[in-house]
């Protein structure tokens, strides 16, 4: 995920909050409501694609299992109630956006489960004016959101459901085009509100500006330790295989720091006195200092 993609996703989230908060301003304008829904669907798909393409996707988690089942039941229950309500109102296009079976949430990766639950919450919140109080109440949605937050905050503990693939990456990249198109339509339709609700107009305008891009440099700090003694080792040469192929030599504390390193999977080569002694496969996290203690075999 590039810095610009992160910035755009932040912008999408800000716009989604504005449209949710001010839904009473435009809920009597069918064309605008449809356009908002188009954006929200595209935004949810973008968020889901980001989670699916994330190489740190944790897949099915044993630690989060109980909360996941509870969240799946709540999400399906609320969605099912709303599904019936929308169909009674002959709003099938809205009803079809809801996932009404617990397995829709429980039998997918944790990241996708959270994204689907959040999407259901946001859709119900957007239409709370027609759902409350007979079907969905504000208290139900508050409890639902708290459960989503609890689930997302818990750490997973399982193998990855899948590895990062070109197909998932392409789907993620392509999803931005769809969201941007929906935002363009929204901006055109929002012009009407400049005269009838300037506050809403300004909020939408401000939330469709991509925030400044902050560049976070990635660092790799390596400590060399002899396997036989446990002591740090000086003058060990480390080099990375990808990107700018950064390299460094450990100091008297057995440490070396590589700056502005490319994130992702890489191969760390270890050389002593010019001779290659071993290689290590590592995964470098973006925008942070990655710490690795490398045990030097044969020392």
C-alpha cells in the first residue's frame, strides 16, 4: 500500500463519516441518497480489498474465535431484521446489500469479517431513520459498533489464510477507480447544497480533499549474536537482496542500522570477512523500525 493509497483511504473514511452524520440533510433527495449508497458500497469494497490484499492478514484465528462467533450472530441478526423491513418497503436494492447468515461472517478471514460487519453497521446507521424504533434502535447500533471494535482490537493467532497475490493486489488497486468515480458524482450533486445547507456543502467539500502525504521511512536494525557463546559479533556484513539492496556492518555492540529500506519480503545475506555464511528470509514491516537478532551459525 503506497502513501497516496493510505491518504486516499483516509479521505474515503472522512467522507463516509460526514455522509453518515448528515444523512437527515439529504434523505429526502432520492437521487442523492442513491449516489451516497453507491459511494458507500464502493468504499466498503475498497476497504475489503485492502484487508484481503494485506500480507499480514491473519486468516482464521483461535484467540478471536468466541468474539467472532458472537459478532457473526449479531451482524446476521440485525441484518436479517433490516432485510425484512427494507423488502416490506420495496427497497430490495438496499436489502440485497445485507449479509443475513452468520456463516457470511464467521467463515471468512478475520479482516474480512470485521469489514463486512462494519459495512452492515454503516448501512443500518445510514437508514436508521426508517428502521427506528420498530426494527433497529440507536442502542442496538452502539452495542454493535462496540462489539466490532472489540473484535478488531483482539490479536489473531493462526497461519495466514492466503499469501499476497498479484490478483488480490490488482483488485485492491482497481477498487480506487470505482470509489473515485462515485465521489466525482457526489461532488457534482452536492453543488445544490451550497445555497440550501452551506454547512453540509463545506463538510463534503473538505472531506473530499486528499490529506497531505506523510512519508514514513522504514528501518531495519540487526544484532549479530554468536550461536555458541551468545555474545554479540562485530564486523558482520549484512545485505538485503531487494529494492536498493541496503547493506551495513555491525559495530562493537554487534549492531547495524539500515535506513530507508523497502518493506515486504526480503532475503538477508550474512558475510564474515567477505565469505557468505548464511541467508535469512525476513518480512519487513512498513514505516517502523524492524528489529532482528540474527544467530550466526558456526560461531
